[in-house]
C-alpha cells in the first residue's frame, strides 16, 4: 500500500474523549476508522475488519494492549501488522517494553495530532520497506550460518534442529546479521536495518534486543555466535576462517 493512501485504522482506546478526538482527526485526514474501547473487541476487529494499522492503548479492560500486541505478533496473519502503542507512561523502560512486545512505534499521551499523523506515515513507510526487503529474499530462501537456519518463507528460525521463537525485532536483526556474516555493524546500522527511520529510538535499545536474541539463540546450549566488538558494535561470528 502507498504511504499516502487512505488507511483502515483500528483505534483501541478506552478513554472516550481521546477516542473521539483520534477518530475525528484520522477521519478528517481521509482514513476510515473503527473505534473500540477494550482489548477483546480490538482482537475481534482485527480479525474481522483487517485494518491496515492499529492504534493500541497500553492499558484496556478485558485484554491489555500489551497482551493483545503479543497475540497479534504470534499469529501468522498479523505478525507484520503495523501497530502504534498509545501510553501515558513516558519512562524509557516503558517505551522499551512497548517496543519489546512487538509494537512498531509508541506515542505518549496526550500527543499532538501532527505528531500522530507523522508517526502513522513513518510506520507505514517502514512497513512498505519491510515488504520490499522481504520480496528481495525469495519466499523459499533459507539462510544458514553455523548451526542456525532461517527459513525466510516460513519465518522460522532453528538452531541444531530446534525451533527458536523470536520477536519481530529480534528476527529482523538476526536476518540482517545472517545476510552479512562476520561483518561488524554499529548500533546505528542495526537500528537502520531493524527500525529503519524510527529516529527517536535510542541506540542503546539495540543492546536490549541483542541480549534477547542471544538468550534465544543460546537456549539450546550452543556457542554464542553474536560477538560484541568494543566501541564498534556487533557481528555474527563462529570463530572460523572463511
């Protein structure tokens, strides 16, 4: 979908006044909006209405936005559905937690409508970019490094035959590293590969996701393949010469 095309946006927000304001402004920009006020209705709406993007409140009755985001990321049909988390929590750890659940972006409430529209456009650009990047790797392609395998068509990762569950961000980081093994990437370069132009994400957020990726890859007891290069960044390295 083109970034400037009207979107189908599901707004999941239990604050009635904020929901009305978001709906009004998004519809004024030409989008079609489905407002819901709880997580269970949001889940039903995503399944039946198939929105292009979801604005998801962090805390909602029935099913929290955090739990709903995790569910959507676990389902194949909604794994790459663009999601912007709405939260009243502005601490750095809270923003990291929102991104760790699989959200593509987050906004601290209350936010200006110009900022909201800009974030929607940015998330849709990144979504289109990920689609183009995925198309560059054939759906049947399989990447292997040491004993780690990515079946990109099935979005499956395994190590020594054991399936590894990764979040969408960790998957994108691993895919990037496996496309360029034994090459050092700075945190900024990894941000560009995994988050594209999400410039408000700090570089140290990369460390959080690298740590999660390491834990997942090493859960089977294999050697640590992600090497930290002091003052430079990270690389995928098995210690073997080319």
